[in-house]
């Protein structure tokens, strides 16, 4: 595993320690790692947003007990 060293102000370090503890992380390093991984996941958001917009623009379908019965028969 690689090691990274960053310099931050005491105020930011206290904030990071507080946020890490509140979120259940055992260290600031673990918290920062989680933030980086979450940020990396942001790259799929435009694709996800496009899919959701497409779904919202699709025709409305009434979901009734009969609809589910038909789905079950199809399975």
C-alpha cells in the first residue's frame, strides 16, 4: 500500500477528525480514502442522470394487481 502525506491547517485537521469520528471512521486517513473513493464514483453520475431522465420521459404505465399478475405469468 502506498503512503501519501499532505499538509493541512490545524483547523482543517480538527474538522477532518470530527467528521471522521462522526462518520464512524477509525482515522482521518480512512475518512480521506473514503472521500476519494466516493469522488471517483462521481464519474458515473452523468450516465446515471441520463438514464433517469430517459426513464422519466418514457410513457406512464398504470401498475395494478393485474399488471403484477401478468408479470408473474411471464416469469
